[in-house]
C-alpha cells in the first residue's frame, strides 16, 4: 500500500466545464468544414453555437468550483480555433478567394488579431480591471463576421458586390482585437439581485424580438458592441483631462 505525500495533488482535469470547451472547439472546426463544402449558412450558425458554448464553460466552472489553469489555457486554444481561425477561413472561402493575396492578407489579419488578443488577455488576467476588456473580445469579433455572412445569405446579397466591404470589416475586427480600446465586460452586473416585474417582462420581450430577427440582431448587437469600445475609451480620456484641469 502506498501513502500519498502531503500536498500531493491528483493529476487530472474536471470533465464538465471542459466538455463545453470541447463542444465550442468542435463547433468552430465544423464551421470550417462546412465552409469548405460550400455550406456557408451552417458555417455561420456553427460559430454562433461556439459562442454559446464558450459562454457556458466559464459559468459552469465557476458554479461548480472547478476552475483550473488547464481549463483557462484550453479555453484560449478553443477560442483561437472557433473565433480566430474559423471566421477568417469562412470569410476567405466565401468572399476573398477571387482577391488573391489581398484576401489572404485580410483573413490573416483577423487570425493574427485573435491570437494576439488571447495571448495578451492570458498574460494580463491577474492585473487587468475586471470591469473592462482591453481590445474587442474574439467572440464578439467572430459574431460580426458570422452575423454579416448570415444576413447576406438570408437577403440573397451578391457576394461580389460586397466583398470589399467584407474585406474592410474582416481587417477591422482583427485590428480592434489588438487595440487598446476598453470594452465593458458586464461583470459588474449582478444577476442575482431582484428587479421590478416590468424589467423581467422587458427582457423577455427583448429576447423574443432578438430570436425573431436572429440574423439582423446578432450583427447589429455585435457591431454596436464593437463601436462601444472607441466611445467608452474617448469618454474616459475626456473625463481624465477635465479632472486634470480641475
């Protein structure tokens, strides 16, 4: 019979949160394979599924007290596949192939932006202000591209007529991810607090409206969030300058 040494830690991983992370990564992988086979609507929806699963894994880990360093790193690798590589490849296969090297450049900017954003987040997670993200979060960047693709397919837009707009949008998401703009993390919102009944009804109606217009609302909300970063940063800088003058 062997005795465990004091301080010995069991080597293993928690299954439940990592199942959600694996599901998110598979959704990103499935998005890529769908785009290769020309099923672009499925590719866009798969990225959105990855977003939902990515949002759940962290919450499940916190609720079950199963947060580990392994989980943090695994989540980042999953995000890189689902929100860095997948959207870039889907955009390239859908709109950029005819643009040659320019299309490759745009797709790579988004991919590299996602990688740099995740690396910076991991190195600053202990010292960063929890109320804000530095740079556009990669799921939001992916949502802009997936939402734009979904809208285009839903309303039957000719991709040749909008490919340069998509090109600019893809490059912009990559640059916003590595920018110093501050984005609200919404972590200061306490969902456990009681709210008036009218607020619950308003939230229910809002969710119903979003679900009824999923393609448009996803894109509008993600784009609005992307724009909020520069706005929040400029307002913060203006406030600091006024305080200095006082």
